[in-house]
């Protein structure tokens, strides 16, 4: 179910509901474009209008970050659970193995991509890939990569590139790819390959995954988290203030607090 959070549409879906929609899209060959929304992306699309357009053109804007889950719930927007990009990718690959669907992965460095595919084949022995391609190609090579994906007749496509490149790639070419389900997965391939560690589950559940990433890569992450988290906190404070200012006033008198004086 699509809802509004800080002026951005999000789809309040469970993992099962999301995978169900993916399965239906592949079976019917009707295009379905998924974008994962986290705090960093939500903040970025407030200033980057091209990225905003690329995100809002998606069919599903999934709730990837616990910051979005907690923030939305605090404003009365019911979000059933967090559906992370990497978990959705894994569940979709499990679906592919069960149903005989053929995925394509584009992105990451070649050696990382090969390691990820090897690990996935161990986990899903019956899984058949439609193809793979590293993410280090130029703008001039995009048409060749798009044709490679199209000719593979893949059932789903995972784009393992950073934001905003993956959003731009899918927004520009999704209609040319002839792939029923497409989604950006960012650094998920690096995690699957074992090149990047994922935060412990308790940190994922409590919204502290950002802290784990900061500890792992402080030089790269400190500026991003300092500015991003601060801007998100301000946006949340403004939203709560606006919510309070527009709340209906209670009627005056003895019954104002619902107390029966009789």
C-alpha cells in the first residue's frame, strides 16, 4: 500500500507481499521496477531533482532503512517491516531457483561479481543465471550492456551500482531492457561476495546499522552520516511540529479530557 512520508511515496509492504508482486510480474511479463528507500536517499532526493524523478518513476518504493520505519511510525504512517535491498535480492533469487527464473546481475568489480556468483551458486545450486556484467563501463558502452541484458532474456535484473548511477541507469533504460523485474541493489553484491561485512542482526533491527558501517569505514562515512542524519532529524522535527500545529483542539469545559463529572 502506497503512503506518504515527508513528501515521498513509500510502499508499506512486507517481504512476502513484495516477493509476491515480483513473482506475478515475472509470470505475466509485466514490467515492475523496485527502488529501495533509506534515509540517505530520502535526504538526497530533496535537493537532487533528477534522482527524485528517477525514484518516483518506480512501481515499488520499498522501505529499506530502519530510520524510515521508525520515522514513519512516529508520524502515524504504518509500515509493517523493513524490506532491505539485499534481503529482497536474496529472496528473489530463491524464488528464481524454485520457479526456474533466470536472473542477470550488472555491477561491481569483475572479481567481486565472480565471487558473488560463486557463493550464490553454492547457496542456490539449481539457479541458472541469464548473465552478468561488471559495473565499470563508460557511458559510451551503456548501449552495448543494455543489448547484452536484453538478448539474455533475463527474468529479473539486479543493478549493483551506487546511488544515483543505478537509479539513472534503470530510469533511462528499463523500457529497453525487456526484463520484467528490475531493481537496484547497491553494494549487495560486495556483501554476498564476502568483501564487505554486514552489521549483526541486532544492529539491523535497532536501526544501528549505520554505526556499524561508520566503524568499518570511518573516513568514508563520517561526513555522509553527519550531514545526512542531521538533515533527517531536522525534517522529522519539522514534520512533528507541523503535525502538532494542525491537530484539532479539544473542546473547552469539563469534558475536555473525556472525564465524566456526573
